[in-house]
């Protein structure tokens, strides 16, 4: 079995990695989308980004922004399919 060749010490330095993610509290992990047609009382629905029920319009929000939307004066409904409120509960 051959040993791996030595790697240069400066290999990859100075390059922006696609894996350089923002801090966890700043990551946009939730989709805030308009309510489905026929839902006249909700202002928005909160979904996981990969939820099939989420409308393609709307924007991504961070954990803090999602909690604020659920607790705010506007009526934001957690999606009953993907249930983001179960993950966003304070521990």
C-alpha cells in the first residue's frame, strides 16, 4: 500500500471556499411564503425550505427572524405538513 503524497502547506490558501458558511444564527433556514389561495386570515406561512407545500415566492429567513414572525403581530402560521415550530421551540 502506497502512502499518500505530501500536500503543499500553502495549497488552497487565499481561495474562498464554498463551504465557508455564515454563523448558525445568521443562516437562512426557513421559508416565509404567502398563504395558499383561499386562506384569508393568515398573512404568511412558515415552512422548511424543502417543504412541498411552500410557495416558490417568498423569502428565506433565519431562526431568529422565523421566531419573530411566529410571535409577531401579523398572523404567521407554521406549516402543518413540515411543522417548523417543533424545531424552533426554545429549549
